[in-house]
């Protein structure tokens, strides 16, 4: 199943995706600095929540179906949203 999102919506998801991946990379680099590490863990939690909220809002708005073994993925070049089911 594939859907498309408009450009502003795609940009919101792309920004959250980039922030989440950047935080993951930074986390690996600073594990030895406990104060910075704790701040990053907190930021990652907030960014992960924001990213999931985007998906939840769009799924509700557009009536996207879900699957117990599936997750939605976005192609940032085409703005297509696809349900990927892992059986």
C-alpha cells in the first residue's frame, strides 16, 4: 500500500528523521561524556516522540491502515509513504 504526502508534510517528516539519525550518530561519539550523554538521551527521546507523533497524526488524517508486523516508510524523493510488512 502506498500513499503520498504533500511537500510541507514531507519536510516535517524529513526534519524529524534527520534529527533522529543525527542524534543517534552523536550519541555514539559522546558516550564517555556523561553530562552531554544524558542531555542527548533526553533530546533523542523528545525527537523520537515528535517523529512518532508526525506519523500518528498523518495516519489518522489520511486513514492509513496499519499491520501488527508493519511500519510506514517515506521516500523523501517521491514523497511516497509505503506500509512495509515484515512477516
